């Protein structure tokens, strides 16, 4: 056999040997990709559940805030009634008060606000006569839902009238659920919601309505005890509600989810809101109980595919494909490297045949070392690429420092949040350049008292509590490069090497501006309502004084 044939056979043998290791890597990669796909499917389900729970919490809070807003409106009306005095409460006063309100903007979702008067059976005829004389059209008729022989709870006034004509003159005491809630409100001196009912002014929406009520007593000081309170009771300020109108502008309730609400106060669930959507994913449904003015509501939220798509989560197949692609690439690299090294070894083998045995051993050692260096270099390069990609793609601002506070990493999200470029910060600045000194002073004082040792208003205020491995989370104000300020939530942790020694610190920050804006808007809305109530109460008190003073 010629030298050429021997060389060809050697090359074929090298290729055959080079195939086995990449094939093993590829098989292992396939099996690992399968497990990654299964694991990711479970993680994906948890991510969906977490997002759905956040949405349900947002909706639940919005529903609670909306109904609580109606309670503020009832308190305002109640204060007006008490201020003017029950003897001076008449139709024209109620209309004047109603015109001073902007119910559609102040209390969205409420169908109106009114007054229910309690009338004993012996006083019924006299009340009806006075009620007719009080109205411009001299018309006022009693309306009942079921016959009874108890005292009357009659809706005397409701504003605006044009949307609630069917309710004027209705005796809510003639229906069990309405009467029960009214008496509970009176005995407990609290705001109460009825069970789901059918409003007479919206009788086509069966069991989708509610009444929210606050008791009004004949004395300024509320009596103690159920009997004394019922004796002093003169009526209720109230508002009729329809659940679909209440939820019409609730934050978080969009087309990508289906909300249903059950009243579970009596044990059995009574669904009063909810409709099935095609494509809803019932298996992912979550629930939460909301206690609201004497009622227990169970909120159930079911996503549809639009909700899942909006999360932009990679699919199980994508996770499998990505992992398999990495395994395939690794197998190809190993195969190529093995071919190159094998050919190099073949070439050197011909040369080593003429060399001494010690030279041949030295060359073998060099070859082994070269492979180890190449493999180690590849691992380091891949690790560095992975770390860089994580820093660059993170949505939160990531800022790392050494033990002295000098910045060692500053990702694109940090550049966007603070306005400095990476090259301006890394190796040149500490976090103090974008922190308010007065905040660091205040934090240093707090930590000195808390830890029992002096903390200087510098880099120590960020790391004093994390050097033992804990995480320190606080709100700070960042000063951008252009001088503007942004509130952030900063989480600081220590960075440890393989020996457990601290070699630096990591800060993760995100912008609090949207959250603070929502909180401020709600605070301002409540403050405006309270100021309006105080102004109205003062005005009505003066009016009451003028009416009573000849």
C-alpha cells in the first residue's frame, strides 16, 4: 500500500472517530432540550398565573375603591340632610343640592343618590299627604313589592329623577333583602350593600343591581344599642347601583380577560356579573374574595388567548428549539475541532517518527495542553458573552460596583433611566454622582440608629445592610445627567466569589414614576371629594342657621 493510500485511510479513520463524540453530544442535547421544554412549560404556567393574579388584584382594588367612593357620596348627602334639619328637608332643597353636584364625574357608575324615609304605620297617611304637597306635580304614590304590616321604608327623594322615576315612592321595606340590609345598616351605624337585587328602574337586568345605604338618625350623637338606634332612625341616604355600570371604567378590566362575580355572603354562590367569552381558558381561572360593606364577593378571572399572547412568553417548542440549537452548535464545534486537531496530529505524527522518543512525548504534552487551553478559552468567551447579553437585555437598571464603590457595570437600562453613558461611569464614578446628598444623610442617620454604629453619608448607606448577604430595598431619588429627578425602587445585594468573599455589589433599580402618579391621582381625587364635602357642609350649616334664624 502506497503512502498516499495510507494517508487517505488515516484521514477516513480520523473522520469516523470524530463523529462519535458530536453524536453523543447531540443525543444528550436532545434529551436535555426535551427536559428543558417540560420544565419551561411549568415555569410558563406560573408566569401566566402570576400575571393573572396581578390583574385580578388590580381589578379587585379598583372595584373596592369605586364602591368606597359611593360611600363618600352617601356621607356627603347625609351631612347635608343633618345640616339642614329633617323638618326643613323638602323637594326644592333636594333639587338645589342635586344641581350643585356633578354625579357623572364625581361618582361614575352610580345611577343617583337619594333619601329613604322611615315611616311608622300610624304616620303613613300624614306622610303621604305631606309628600304630595311637597312635589310640584302634587303626585306621590306608594309602591310595594310584597304586602307586609311593618313600618315603611319609602324612597322620598332620588336625584336625578328622570333616570329613577320608577323608584320614587317605593317601599324598600316590602322586600326581604332590601329591608334586611337597611335594618343592619341602622343597627350597626355603618354603610351596607344589599344582596344582588333587580332594580325597579332597570327591571330587565335581573339580579344585577344593589342598594348602598347609610343610616340617618334624629340626633347628632348616635345612640348605643340596636333598639335605641332603631328608635332614633329617620331614614337612609342611599344610591342604586348596577354592576355593569360600576365596572364600566374599572382599571384592568379589558377584553383579554373574562370577569365573573358571585355573592357568597349567604354560603351559596349567586352570580350577578359575568359572561362567557369564546376562547376563554377556564383551566387558568383564578379567584379572590372581596369583603365589601357587609357582603362577601368572589371575583373569578379567566384569561383568553389575547392575554397569553400579550405576555410575549416563548413557547415550549421555542425553548426546546433554542436548547437543541445550542447542543447542535456545540456538536458541530466539537466535530470541527476534532477534525482539525486530528489532521494536525497526523501531520505531526509523520514528523515525530524521525524524532527522539523524548521529543515525541514533549509534543504530545503540548498538544494536550493546547486542547485544554482552547476548551477553557471557549468556555470563558461563552460565559462572557452570556453575562454581557444578560446585562444588555435586562429591563431594569443594573449597576455593579467594586468594594470601594467604583462602578464596574452600567447596563443600557441604567443609561436610559439616568442619562449617563456607560463610558462616563464605569471605572470613573460612584453611585453618589446620581444620588441626592440629603437623602444619603437621612439614610445614614437611620442606619446609624438601627445598626448601633456610625454610618457616613456616602457609599456605606447603600451596602451597610447587605455585607452579610442580605438584600436592602429602599426608595431613592436619582438625579439624571440633565438635572431632572426620578423616583426609583433600589434593591442592593452583595456579589460573592467562589470562596464566599465579597468582591462587589449589585444594585437593581426601576422607575417609580408611573406608580406614584397613580397613587397621587387617587389621593387628589379623594382630597377633592373631602374638600367639597367640607365646603358643602359649611355652606349647608350656614344655610340651616339662616333658615332657623328669623
